C-alpha cells in the first residue's frame, strides 16, 4: 500500500472539493458531504466526464453533465445498478489528508 499526501483538510469545504493527481496521472476528488470527507475517482463511469464540478447534497453526488447520482459513502451509483465510483480510503492527521493507494497504479485499497 502507498499513502500519498492529497491536500490540507481545511481546503475542502461543502462546495469546494479538492482535485488530486495520482501517481499514474489519473485524478481523484475529495468531497465534503453530510457524513464526512470522501475521495473518489474524478471520472463519471457513465461517459467519463469529470466529477470535480459535481453537486453534493447530503451524501449524494450528482454529475453535472448527465445527472447520474452516486452515494458517496458507498460509491454506489443511484442511476445505474451496474456502475459505481472507485473510492479511495483516506486518513486525516492534523490538517492533512492522505489517500491510501493499493499500489503505484492508483488502485484503491480494499475497504
């Protein structure tokens, strides 16, 4: 497993997510939702649009491009039962957020 610094926790606010470049060049986005902070892939599984500009209400993320919705705590897609978001476990120490990656290819650690 690999732990990478993502951003300062104080940078992530309800309507201000943080985008993080992963070691493989892909990106993750950290959202502040009702039940906490969540890190997910920055790509909608529908057509690959970025999610950083998505809208978060309670614990639901809505892709602004086509309206697909996701439950942030589980990564489950609420619009298509065969899709889900890749989630990245995170750790917070002081004001620092770290993402936990299974390997250098940005695969998430098992939850």
